């Protein structure tokens, strides 16, 4: 139910969740299922509105490395589920191993402790199953594996799946346009080194309010949660490892892009890596090329995944009638500029002179197939339920662009800080984001491509053809090194309060009632998209809190768990 900004400041809530994105809504619904009353604070309104975006704007020290926060954050009930792509990927065992060649990446928890919670997360993520490894029918060697799969939500806008239940719940109390700007912390009691959360400072349309709860769980995204904690640290300089301590450091995302074409020896074998509908669950899945754990460790590689994508439209060697038809439309400026922005149009049309005759030949010879392809694309994307996550056009040449999605090492100087000059409409300092990549990131991407090429040839699957000379490849990968959507590492978990913010159970060091459910707690980024693991860890947290829950009939701050 919606509280209409009446946060009942005299009430002490059992649980207060800050943020209603994929993590926050999952935790609210799970706490309700476990029988608990929850206050859910959301900075935005009921529907996504771009008018709220300026509040999330950040100062980017290198805007080529980080997406604008106005598009990386959604202030609305449902949070980033309004713009999320729907891809669900589990972390790999190698991500949680102690790898001496990946500094500052140690996890205080084993993957075995996390893995069962993927199953609990699946219903909230609508991705059908927690099976993220499906044995490939053929045995492969040279470190190559095709067992790993990604799953896709049946509706990437998770809020549309869960909104009715959230709004109808008698136990989930939703306060919209309620923006947390700070915290009041109590002094540590005698005999305990921990402070406790006295109240949250909340900006609402009816004025500032103090909200009290026995357990506060921050789930408002990596950058926004970090910004809040940094602001709290300005009032309490000793918390979170102290000023200029670990808070805000080790900020990460992923490297993602394309530098090569994959050529399949048998063009029909591409079907093994196309989207496939899991008929048992109704969700789409797709296999990925990966290098196994032993190969990664032996070669000191960062984790990485690969998958085929449509080849460049401008290269007629794809022999695809539909792709050549798209190229011809884009190559004619009056038409192309109506379809795409000029910068994107030029990227797809490639260098001059255009091979127009070759594209015309593809379009004419491939016309019957092109009609079928266009019908299939429109059907799968706009008619079929669930809609297909993307489209790949098979081509007789068996050639596709190869997309990579790679891990980034944690660096203490890659960080989020606060501005002293710029503030949002709630009086919060703007975040200053300095996302940095390292030469090790670039070298690992290139080495992994070479090992993949070798493995493809050894397994008689195909080979890679790089788009650039060897000497230019590092600069190209550097140019593609950018993120901002997978906000990892700035509130890292660990055992030592001097080098981490939360413990292995997501509780803030030194503060009894504060928990962080966010990808920002991950000590390493892995190759996987971060949302599924953030939800899984959050569900693990609420079950721990539930198992230790002590009902409090007095509704005071004296309750202990």
C-alpha cells in the first residue's frame, strides 16, 4: 500500500528498505512472504519520469569511461527495472577464488554459500531457472567451454510483474517521493563497540522527516548508495573506515565491445549459440564461449565471456539479404538520418567507397530469405511472448561479430567521492566519479581472444579474424573500456573494517542496524552482469534477519536480534 508520504515518524518499523529497484522489490516481497511488515522508501513516483533524473546527475571526470548517471539510474517505483535489459547471469566459481594476479579481489564468502540463493532469486527475476550451466553435447578441449548460459527475464520490466502485489500488500508500506539524505547515529553503548541507527533523514514533499527502523537495508544502487554513505561519513568521519578510507574506492564495471569476427567452419553450428527458448520455463537462454577455470588461472586471465553478434552491416561478405537491405537504407542519407542519429548511421555504413553492387546482389539474391528474416524479427520482438531478447540474422558465410564482456580489476584510485561545490535539489552533494581501467584489463581481453581463437581452431569450430592490425588492438580495447550501468565494488565486503564496509552478511562494520544490498559490495566484478547476484545476496540477508528476528511488542528501539 502507498503511505501518501505519511511515514508515521512515531512508529519504529521492523524493516526499512531504501530503494525499490530489482533488489529492493525482491527483498520487500520476500520479507512480506516471511510475515514481516516493511517500509519501502522510493525517491521517485509510481511511474518512471525523466523529470527525476537530474537528481542523480554526477560529475564524471572522464565521460568517455562512464555513462551519464541520468540514464544509469531510474527514480521510480521499480528503479532500474524500467530500463534493465533482463539478462541474468550467475557468477562463476573462479570469481570467488583467491587469485594472486587480481589484487584486492578476495571475497569473505565461498560461492557454495551463495549458490543456493540463485534459486530463491529466480522467481523475482522471472528468468525461469537457476540452471546456469548446461553441459554442451560435444566434449571440447584446449580450455574451451560452452556449458555456461545466460538467462533472460520473461519481462525485463520487473516492476510490471510485481507492481500489483507490491501495491496491494497490507504489509509493504510504500512511501513515494521519499529521498533519504542522511542518518542519525547513536553513540556506542557501554560494552559494545557498535553504534546503532537512530533514524534516517528523509526528504518528502510534506517536509523532512526522521524514520526509525530496527533494520535498515540500503538497496538504491551502487553509486547512489555510496553517495549516501559518503554524505553520512561527512557528519560522522570515523564510520565506514574513516575519511579517505575504503568507502567509494575500488569502483568497477566491465569492459565490453567487439574487435573480431568469428567464422564458423560449419555455418549451421552457429545455431548452438543463438537464443533458444527453454520450453520448461518459458524463458530465453543463450550459450556463451568461455575459457575454463584452469585455463584462466594458468594464463592469469581475468574472467571473460564471448558470444556471436550480427556482423557489421557495411561488410557484404556476410551474404545476408536483410543486413544488406538495412545497409542500403542507411547509406542513403535522407533515409538513414530518419532511422538513426548521424553518428550511429555513419558507424553502421562504414568507410567509403561503399560496395553498393555487392550489397545490391545480397539484397536481390536474398530477398526471399530477407522477407522471412524480417517477419521473424518483427514476430519475435513485438508479437511473441516472451519477446526474444535480441535478433541474430543467420548468414551463409558463417561469420558474425564476436562480442566480449570482461572483468575489470579493482583499483583503489578508481573511486566515487563527493563534490564540495555542486548539490542536487535535496541538498545532497553530487557524486564525483573517477572510473579507471588498467593495462591489465586490456592485456587480459587481448590474451583471451588469442586463446579463444586457438581453442576454436583446435576444436574445429572456427576461427577469429581481427578487425585491426595487431599493433592497433590495445588502443581499440582502451577506446571501448567504459561502463556505468554495472556499479560494483565501492562498498566492498570483507572481514577487516579497515579495508571493507560490510561483512560477509552485508552488515555495515560498526553499525548494528545497517545493511547494504547492492552490487557495490562485490569485491570483484567477474564477467557476469551484477543484478542476479545482488538479489541472491539480498535474499540470503533477509533470511538471516528473519531467522534471528525477535518480535517487539513495545515498538521501541530496545529490540535486539
